[in-house]
């Protein structure tokens, strides 16, 4: 019988405030970039990002600004359900997404983008942005906050929960999108949620 090797217990160490701020800033930049790519390709995605994009095709506002405005009712809910620190970080993240999103067109202009690339890459980097923010004690509001609360309290996978909500959001975009654009929007939502399904499972990440 081979010898039994004792397993080493690893103690989770909370992230520092500087680490939280850095990760949330990177996550916000990813989300703003993903919104810009999807907007350039006239696509929609899931979550509050999808709602913001959908509204941006109806009114001449930036998706990043709409992202913040439609999340305002969820900030108080997030603070009560997940704690004041979570609520404040979520508010900070949303303001940062709006700020970066409004400033980004002055630094980067997209003359042409493949809709397939925008759907796959744009959805994926939004997913990684949400992941970075979630792993550092914040959310992006709306559906994302609800999904994180259900994961923490009931153990439901955040990605799968959000995907169910995304189906309803995408169906709401049908009157505004062609069949091809709708299919690519579904791809973008799937890419975004697969990042969370694979990388944000309870018990796999030991940091706080």
C-alpha cells in the first residue's frame, strides 16, 4: 500500500484594498470594451449589459451611461442583501464602467469589426470583467447581483442563473434585431456566461 501523503490545508487570505481596487478597475475596463465592441456590431448580450445595449438602440445614449442608470435601483438592494461593503464596491464599479465607457471612444475608434468576433470576444471579455469584479467583493448590478446572492446563499451557480435571465432579455431584443444578429447576440451571451460557469464555481477559489 502506498504511503498516505497528508494534504496541506491552505488558508484563504483576504485581498487587500489595493488589490480590490486594481482588479475592479481592470474588470470595468473589460466590460466597457466589450460593450463598445458589441455596440459597433449592433449586437445585444445578456444581463444588464444587454439591457443597456438594447436601450442604446432606442435612445441616443452611451451603453455605459445607461448601464449605470438602470442599475441605480439595485445598489440599495445589493447593500442590504450582501453588506454595505459589497454595495459600495458595486456602486464604485458601475460609476467606473460609465466613466471608462464614455472616455474610451476618445482613445479608440472601431472602424470595422466582424460581428462574429464582436459576439465571441466581446461577450467573453465582459464575462471576465464580471468575474474579476465578483471575485473582489462587488457586482455589476441587476441580474449579476441576484445571481451572486443566490450563489452565496443557496449554492446556485452564478453563470447558470444569469443565463436563464439572459434568455428573457434576448427574447426582448427580437423586434429590433435581424435573425442573424439575434443569433450572434445569443452567442455573445453564451460566451459571457461560460466564463462565469467555468471560473466562478463555489469552493474553487480560496481568495476573498
